[in-house]
C-alpha cells in the first residue's frame, strides 16, 4: 500500500511539472546559486519572489537565512538546510510558473532534529516557520509539496536552463504578487498580476499626504453638502419660482448633494469602504484594496457617486438645452415642461445603464487616497470609457447649447436696444448670470477631465517606477528609506487634490443661480407664513425700503 501511495505521489508530481500553464502570468526567475552559498546544492535552477516570507528578492532571503548558518554548520538535522532553502528560495517550474514549498513532514523532521541544540542554546523555533503553515502531502493534487521523495525526483529531472538566459539584473525589475496579496477572484489585478490585490495604502503617496487628502475631501464634501442643501431647501419653500428652463439646476444640486454625502463615507469610515481585511500567514491580518463587487459598502458608495455624477453631467446638458430652447427657439415654459419626461429618461436611464455595466464587468476599484470607491482606479480602459469620454461628451454638448443660446440672447438684446422704448437691464443681468454660471460649471469640468487625462497618460510610468522601488528598497527599512518606496517617478499630489475639489466644486457653486433678492424674499415669506403664521408685512416706500429694494434688484 505504501509503495502504491509513493507511486501515486510521484505520478501527481509528474503531472504538476509537465502541465502547461494557461492562465498564469508569473515568470520564474533564475536562481543565482553563486550568490546563495548556503543553497548552492539545491537541485533546481529557478525560483520565484516574493516568497512566502515576503522576501522580495534573493538578497533579502540570504540576509534572513544567515541567522540559521550556525545550526546548518553543526548539521543538527540533515533536512534543515534543504527545508530552509526550499522556503527562502522556493522551487519554481518554468512551464507552469508555480511554486512548490516543503511539506510539513520535512519541517517537522528538521525541527525535531535540531530541538536538542535549540534547547541548549535557548533558541525557539521561529514562529514564521511554524510547521502548521506548510501543507501535508495527502496525495491530492492540490496538496503537492516538496518532500524527500519529490526532491530526489527533482535531482533526476532538473528544469531546463532559462532560454532567455536571465541574469539577476534582467529579472530584477519583474513584479510577482506576494503570497498574502493573492486572491482567488481573477478580476483582482495589481501591477499586471491577475488574482493579486494591492495593499490598502496609496502606493504613490506618503502617509501624511493620505491624511491630508482625507481631511481635504471631508471638508469640501461638507461645504458641497451644505451649499446644495440650501439650494434644495430654497426650492422646497418656493417651488413655483423654479420652472423650466431653470428647473434642471435643482436636479443638478440634488445630484451633488447625494454625491457629497457619499464622499463623506471615505474619510469618516477609515478604510472600511475602500479596503477589506484578509488573513496573512505570518503577520495576522492585512488590509487589501477592494476590486469588484464583493464588498457591499464599497459597491454602494461607488453606485451613488458614479450614478449621480453622471446624472449631474447630463442635467447640465439639459439645462443648457432648455436655455437654448427658450432663448434661441422662443419656447415657452409650458412647451419645455411638456418634454420633461424625456429629460428625466435621459438623465436617469443613461447613468443607470453605465453603472450596471461597470458592476457586471467588476470594474469597481477602491481609492486608497480618498477612501471611496470609483471606477478606473486600476484600469485605464475603464477610466477612459466610463469617465473621461462621457464627461467630455457632456461638456462639448453643453458648451454648444450654451453658446447657441447665448448668441440668441445677444441678438435679442440688440433688437431691444435698438428700440429705445424698451429697457435691457434685466436681459443684461440674465446674460451675465448665465455666463458666470456656465464658467462655474465648465471650468471645474475641464479641470477634472485634464486631471483624469494626466492620470491615465502617466500611470504606466508610475507603476514601472513603483516596481523598481519595490525591488530596490529593503522590506524592513527605516522611515527615511521607505519614502523612496513610492517610486521616483510619481504623480503630482496637487493634481489629485485639485481633482477631488473640482469633482465637488460644481455642487458648491450650483447655488449661484439662487443667490439673489428673490431667495431672500422666498425665505422671508416662508418664515412669516409657516413659522409665524401671518402674512409678510408690506413696507412703506421709505428711504430705507427704497434703498433695500434697489439693492435686491441689483442682486437679481
């Protein structure tokens, strides 16, 4: 029976080393035995980093393993050196790019053989080499590991030399996913590695910058929420005042009120929205950045922010369209309002369809800098298709309708000015207000699009720089050295800060349209009618009243 079991185990291992890879995108690395003196007798020529102990390169592995060199020299266990080498420089098969770690039996034999010496030296077996962390070879394909039989097979069947002739310098910059960051879900992707998640920390920025960004987003989200809330409350107290073509301003403000509320979830929840916790073999738990729709809070925050941002963009296009219909085509309030169902269908259905598409494609990404979830944080294609292009289309359409309506108002003003019996003051004020409001929307929208273009254009450069720093910087580095870990070529932090502000700026300035004497009058009427339950008193045409009326008139 034991003999049959050994044959089956060798058979399964043979399948493992002969099975071609289909989905793996990891690349085995040349094992520089001339540098790793303690492991130069190992019967394989390829390895893969990071290993299970988080060593990112051969230098880190050598440094950590030197602690065991006295025990290896006294040969307290004939399997100790083999065990340690197969952990610190694990065997990697080139045609599968798969790692095989030592079996639990080898770990236990190595530990037992050296137990007497360790007791004498008062040295404890390291916790990160706890034998429970290594698999038992039960004969199952998934439990295959390096035991004494497999190592003897590996001696007889060494992997072929790397056809590319990789040297340490040539594979030095290649990134392989650390074991504790690996995910079963294939939609996770970090630095080109499928099934790999990023740590829950901004890889391009320092911790102080992250803290500043969270406070920045928190402050402007509150400002946006208060500004849009005032606009919405003004609409509630005086609904008849806001008819088409001005009505879309209310829906635009409502969208940004919801967006600002969802933005608050990032800074206020810490990392609960953008990240999730996963068990880590050696150091307990680790926080990883969310990708996909597994995390409910991340998905909900994404849906709210993305849906209402896209809806707000469409409502701005509708606002400029209704201005054009009123000014250029001479449509009345009733005619425009008769088409309102089409406006609502476009403003809500298009963002809903795009949101559903993103969810179906698992393109939701956590943002470690702001703490929210959005789309395009990890995929440039998704950023272009679902964010940049829609915003650009809305900006172009809105600018076209706005410009056309503005030209129509100029023609109307010219006609009125030629007729000296008619005053053009109100029309002039209306044109100024429309012009200022268009700038208050267009300028932030242009800046947001520019920031997104900057982000998608340089992301590959930032990633390459980060990978190089990841390989260069020692894992247990001091604070000063770790600052270089973000990469020498990194994004401008100011651009990201401006992007967050401009995403909320339209909501902050959307109340500009109601900053007038009519708003003060509406709130006074509400106060007297609903709070005091008496009519608004009429003022005499006194000097004070006349000056106040003139002031309010200038504000309109």
